[in-house]
């Protein structure tokens, strides 16, 4: 099909005040100005001057992991019986029939990075999925796994202190993470040595299978490293995340980064990838004491690249555009706020080849707006996911 007479806000270098997009097989095949448009034998939708934006991306949430309107029965994000569970896969807990998927899609949030909670120093994997298109989560996957989740600070301490188990200090949390990363590296070396000297037929001398180490191995894949997402709010935890990531040469992302604004100059020296949020919420625990909607603006002024997130269900997923609007209220330029839920989010989570901007070859995820998408009173007129209209 083709969408004509739209104001294309591409989040790349190809905006068109009066343009068209052509879609085939769920991807954009052509983007251009209406003066270059040529009729073809296809379905045509006249946008009548609406603005066309890329589908919004929530770079960190727990959609489908904590089912809406349920208590323990639908809480499947924290296996808080073991402080190191890298082998647990979010995709095995995501409930794609949770009605919040529909809330997300209708609000123009077309892709989410969703996964485990932060009770464990090492929690498990995250998945990057679409919010519309199937009742079966496997058919929504863009990339799985997209990251391994690590958690620092308050949450692991609170979880295990209540049971008089380790970790009850920040240094023990860091120690558990280091121990498991070091074990995975040793496991990797033993496997490589086995394959180099024994081949694949001598099963007797093959290193014993270790599910936890196997799950961590992709973090050390030099050609295509799996990302390490570090839950960290307080400044010292942020620096611990960077310290560990540098020790093990991890491709890391700082999640939440609440104190980022007060250490912005220090962060700029490391040029980390950052996902801020949730921006909409209270200071509900000590680590959030420095929560401030001006943080995105301060990071931007210091050249630190970031996305913003809802951390759903902390902030309901459909309010992702409003979290970006709060960043504008805190001083962030509007265009940067839109980038924080589109192209920046895609680049930070490692999916810019598929989503985040309106470009030929990328997934046809987009919304049509009549009004500013960051306005609380404005909702999308139409939303498309992989070229299919959200109903």
C-alpha cells in the first residue's frame, strides 16, 4: 500500500512536508515527496496532511511480565530465589494477551524492550518485541535475547536482606556479578580449548554443560556482543556498573540512571548509552531522591546519548509520549524528546537496522497524528505495526 499527502517526520535525514511512503511485505520500500509520486496498482490511503511519525519505542519496560490487574498469579518478572539467574528467558514469561499490549499499540508504542525485574544481581534476559500482530509472543519478536539484565543498589539488597542471604551489601552484589562473569569467561576458554584440541566427537573431555555460563557467553562474542543492561539509580551504582563493564569489556547500557544529571560531566567522559526513567512518578525509595525531569536536558547539554522509558508498570506503557513531554518541560528540546522514544532508543538497544526511523528497508511501524504527539490531549489517528493497521 501507499500513504500519500503526509508530513513525514522521519527522525532521519529525509523529512518531507508533503510526502508519501510505500509499504510492501511489512517494510518501507519508498519514501519521497508528493511531487515525485507516481500511481501504481496498490491500495492508497490519503493522509490529508496528517503528520507521520515512526512507531515509538520503550527502551526499558516489563510489559507482559507483570500482567495487568493481577497479583502474584501474574507476577512473573522476578525469580528471587537465587541471586544469579542469567539463564532465565523473559520470553518464557511474557503474556502477549495482557491488555496493556493493546494500550501500547493504540498509543503509538509499537516496539518494547521488555524483561526481568531487578531483584537479582543477575536476573536473566530481555526481549525486543512488537506490541501488535499476534497473540503468540514468538511472532512478535524482533530480537531475542536483546540483553542480559544486571541489577545494582537497593533492590537486590532488600530482596536478600529479608532472608539473611547474600547479597546484603552493594559490594556483595558486585561480587556476585563479577564471579559469574569470570566463571563464564573460564567456561568459554575451556570450550574453545576443547574444540581446538579434541574436536566435537570426544564427549568425555567436553566441559560439563553450565546453563548460567552458556547464557552469559554472548556477552563476550566479539563479532556481535549481547548487551548488558545495568539497573542503577544512585551515582555510586552507576559508576560500579561502568567499572564492571570496563573490566569485562561489556557492551553496556545504564538503565534508569536517576543520578545522571548530577554526574553528567563524569558520565560524558565514558560516553555510555543511557535509558532514563521513569520520569513520571514519585520519589518512592531512597535511590530516587534525585529524581528530576531536568535530567534529560542536563545529559543532552553534556553530550550523553539517551532514551526515555516508562519502566511499565511503574508508569503505564501508553504514557511513553508523556514521559518525553515531561523531559521537554524539564528543558529538553522537543526534537530530542522525540528522538529519545524513536531513533535514539533504537540505536541504544541495538535495533536501528529495523526500527526507530522512517527509512526504506525498515519495518513499517508508524503513526498518523493531527497535532503534537507530546500533547497530553493528542492521540494517534491511526497506528501501523509491520504495515498492518492497529484495530
